């Protein structure tokens, strides 16, 4: 039969072939194409009830699955319906981030502070050792303070030699150089003067009475740079004066009224200390001037 020509015209679909295994529907009695009913009205193994009035077969649910002996479940898999909960595994520690039932969470690892404590103790010990070493070095390298215990105090040993009389005649003194006693009516100028020749002792003693410090040296033992250093301690300092004293025993001798100190070096720190202690304070005529005196070196 040739195919129809022209546009497609919809028509009734052909009836499908009957399914010999299909259960009879509600209209099976009136459907000439329905499959014949099976005995009992139920297709074998089919839960579809027969509408012809026969009782439906009873459905039997599947029993829950029981795990075999020795099966404990695997960690990391969710619990399946119908299965018992996973029992905890013996000697198996739960890893962080996997909180499954039956497993204990491990506490976070504790940070050790041993290294920090050891470092702090070592640093403290090093600091103590450093401080002890510095203190020991300072103690050993520190020079002892200047000591004026070697000063001769004639106020105690020879007080009668410290008279204050004036005389135009030469005076014989019991100590060399003299530190007090009878003296000339005119004083030697003592405003930081540096004399290069010997001066009369009688005028120098009068300056001591006014509170001056008289420094003498033996020119046979001190000269050159040493003498320049000694002169620098006097020059420009009022109530001090310097002059040579040939024949004196010590290299350098310092005199205040009633006090005397012998030193061997112009670098001796006791020189400054002697000046500081006795300048303007040792002389009995405190406040008397040191200027306006004689600057001559002759008698």
C-alpha cells in the first residue's frame, strides 16, 4: 500500500500488542485487548493487587542485614541504616578532625616550654657572668684614690716653730723648705706666679700666712717636660706660686702654713688634692690678699 500523500493527518495510534505478563487493569473485562488473568488474580512475584476481588498476597519485608562474625565496621564511613553502630576499635586513637561515634578525641598536643626556660636561664647566667667580669675588671683597673696620709702636720709635731713675727733679718727654719714661723714684712706675689730662680724664704713664708700654696722643686732632679707639667698646675691659679729650691731632698715639695708633702712626680694626683684642701684655708690670716706682693727673686 503506497504511503499517503499530502500533509500529515493525525489518526488513532495503533493498539500496542498485549503484554502476556501484565496484570489485568480495572477495565480488563471491557478491554478486548487485555491480557488474560492469572490464577489467583496476581502476577507471580508482583505486589500489584488483583482488582477482580481476589485477596492481595501478603508482603514480607526483608530482614535487617546482620554483619558477619568479626565485622566491626570501618572508621571513616557513615553508619548505614539497619546496621548496628560501629563499636570502638581497641587501641585505636581517634585522629583530629574525624569525630565518629565510639572514638575518643585526642587533646591537642601541648607545646613544650623547656627550650624557652633553658634559654632564659642561660641568658640570665650569661648576664651575671658578664656583670661580674666587668665589675672585676673595673675594680682591678681602678686606681686607688689619692691619699694625703703622708702630709706632715707641723701643728702637731712642731707647733712652736709656727710663730708669726715679722723680721727684716734672715731667718733659720727647722724644716726645708719652711712652712711657717718668723717672716719678712712683705710677702711674695702668689697669684699663680712661676719663678725661675730661687726666692727669699722669708717672703714665701709670709705668703703662706695669707693662705697660699708654695710648690718647690730641686732643679737638679726636675727639668724639661716634667717642670712644664708642674708649672701648669700653678700658672693662672691664685694663691699658688712655684719656685726652684736647690738642695732640697725630695724632687718636689708642697708647702702650706704648717703642712708639707713630698712627691716624686709632677703627675702625682696628690698635688691637686693638697692644693684643693689647703689653699686659702691653712693660713692663719684668712682673707689676706696674695696680689700686690714682691715679684723680685733677690733678697
